[in-house]
C-alpha cells in the first residue's frame, strides 16, 4: 500500500480567531486526509508570540 503525505503549517497570534484553521482541517478530513502528527513551536521565551503549528496528514495513494 502506498501513501501520500501533506503538511499544513499555520501561525496565529495569541487569542486570534482559529475558525479558518478549523475549516481547513475539516476540509482536508472530508477529502480523505488522516491527521497523523502535530507539532508546535515551543520557544523558551513565550512573550505571547505567534503560535506556529505543523499538521501532518496522510492518505492512501491510488
């Protein structure tokens, strides 16, 4: 079985609206992508800087 992978990276400010991020994640799910990993920026000095998150998706490749 073969898979294809896609990475979606996003950044948003502290307290910002995340509705567009949720919409994008749901869109990928409806297209058959499976969320397999996430990671986020964990800077040692959190001064309410932008949060950076990477979402990794996979799906069967035809």
